[in-house]
C-alpha cells in the first residue's frame, strides 16, 4: 500500500472515531436529560450481572430505576461495586427500593431463593433480566471439556434457572398486594455470537445460541400464563468484558476501526442495550414474545460485505 493511501486510511480511522465519540456523547446527553418515565411503575424486578462499573447490568439497573421500578433486586458474583450501584440509585431515585446480593447467577438455590424472596417481600415478581455472563477467548483446540461446561454453566444454566424460577413466581397471584393475574417478562442476554458464527469462540457462541433457543422454546411451555420471554443479542458493546479490546485498539491508534463491520459503523454502549431491556420489561412490548432481538447496529442483518462496494 502506498504511503499516501496509508495516511488516508489513518485519517479516515481518526475521523470515524471522532464521529463515533460525538454520537455517543449525544446519546449520553439525551439520556441524562430525559424526563423520568413510568414505564416500569410498580414493577418488581431482578437483574443479574450488575457488578461491573461499565456493564450492561449496571446501566439497566439505572434505566429501570429511571422508569419508576418499585423494587430492584440486583445480583452479582463479584460484590466490589454493589454498594456504589445501590448508593447511585438511592441518591438519584429515592422512591426505588434497592436490594443487592452477592451470589452466583448459576446457583439454583440462590436463584430460587431470590425469586421466593421477591414474592415474600413484595407479593410479586414482574421482571427477571438474566444478564450475567462470561466471555471466553480460546481457540477450539485449547478449550477443555471442563472449560466448555463452565461457559455453559454461567451463560446458559443461569438463564435456564431464571426462566424456571422466575416463571413459577410470576404465575403466583396475590390480589391483596395488587397481583391479580399471572404474568411477567423474562429477558435473557444472549449475543450476536448466538445468532451467527464469526462473533466469538465456539464455547461462548454455543452457550449464547442455547440462550436464544431457551427464549424461543420456553414461551411454548408457558402458554396462557402471560409470561413473555425474549433474548437480547448485543453486538460489540464497550463494557468491562470488552475493555481489553478497546484499550488495546486505543493504544495502537486503531480505535476508529472498532465496530466498522456494522452499517452504523460504530460500537455500542451499555445504555443502548439497557434501553432494549426497558422496552422488553415494560408493557410497551406486551405482544413481543419468544424473540431473539439483535441490538447490534445492523451487524447480524447482513451477509459479509466489502465495505464501500455495495453500500
Ligand atoms: N460487551 C459486549 O460486547 C457483549 C456482547 C454480546 C453479549 N454480551 C453479554 O452481555 C452480558 C453482560 O456483559 P457485559 O458486557 O456487561 O460485561 P461485564 O463484564 O461488564 O459485566 C458482566 C457482569 O456479570 C458478572 N458475572 C459473571 N459471572 C457471574 C455469575 N456466575 N453470577 C453472577 N454474576 C456474574 C460479572 O461479575 C460482571 O459484573 C453478558 O451475558 C455478556 O455475555 C456482551
């Protein structure tokens, strides 16, 4: 490649990155100035995987509070940042009850216990956002059977347990506490890696494909309960899980290349996934059921393209 061409590519990368940063600033500012909503008013919600300062779970907890959730039960395996999350929500949204818990999202006792606790304390469970997950990095040759099963345990079993125990709780009625009929919304965080190949290692992708299947098949097991189950398939989002990739690219001066494979030509932020979770948690999505919803800038909509050739 000629020197002129290399320079031109570098500056177009820099321009792409500046455009992305400006777009993300506008999204942050819109969210910061959005008036308080009522979309989750009176809803009792559980969210898992909330412990990362830059994660989807934390962003969702704050968005759920902004939309007036009644009580948020927030769970993470790592307790480090739970007090900060609780304090952040309580300070900004004093009307929202917050309970934080250190537990493994794939521990059956912890998940059944938490669903029962919501029933005991609030008489209802309306939303379970099963978001906890772990990334993996290894090539097929290096994934041991043990590591494969651990990925399935954290990423998939956690979603199965959420569906099993949340749906039991959501079927319980308690008219004395305003729960007249069965119903609720269960949201699972899958991934574009669970829709197509090419977005993650085989164990991670298989675990997320299984999550997508759980969303589709469980809805049929829960017919006539008014319990909806959907999965969200994020594309590339800057979170704790992807920090290393982003930092590495910034250090090398190639940050402008991140997210260039999707038609929006940028990466996403946790709040954009949290907004999809709010929609699915709320009655706005009352007829959306059994779907795997990609929130990925359009990445999974396309066959491989040569950027610039057709578009
Ligand atoms: N970031 C992305 O680009 C991306 C893309 C597709 C899907 N996802 C999925 O989004 C979800 C959230 O991840 P994130 O990107 O916010 O990453 P993150 O690392 O910032 O947050 C994940 C959180 O899950 C917690 N966690 C991990 N294992 C747990 C367990 N067994 N029990 C309880 N908590 C546990 C971690 O402690 C962490 O706080 C995950 O399921 C992930 O697979 C992320």
